[in-house]
C-alpha cells in the first residue's frame, strides 16, 4: 500500500496551548486506525513541540488526505502550514527500525 508523508507546523500564537488541549484526542485518533506507520512531534531548540511529522499508509492520496482532514489537530486549527506528499522508503526498511 502507498505511503504518504505529512508534515505540519504549529501556529506560533497559541499553538502550544492548543496542542496540549488537543493532544490526547490526536494520539487516540492516530493509534485507533493503524494508518500512521510512524510519526511524532518535532521540536524547537528548547524541546517544545512545534509541529508534527508522520508517515501514513493509505490506498491512495484521497484516502490519506481524508485521514489528515479528520485528525483532531487539523480539526482544531493547530497548524499554520501543512503538507501531504506521496513518499517512498528508500533507505532502511521498516523491518530494520
């Protein structure tokens, strides 16, 4: 099944508070359906969470896009910018991770 890379950057104003409030729902969503193969927040130099990255497995781009649109972070308006792209694993494999 195809893989897709999702990367998103939190809003600078109010992003940390919105992320904290929404995080339990986001984690539950990502764990509930098996679409996210790996992912997590990325951080600033002070280790504060400033965005999200994930690799999503979906039948096609439309399915991946629908998955992203229903993520609690997206529904809450956390991100100032987000991107979704087809992605190919070329270095290492999931078996080695």
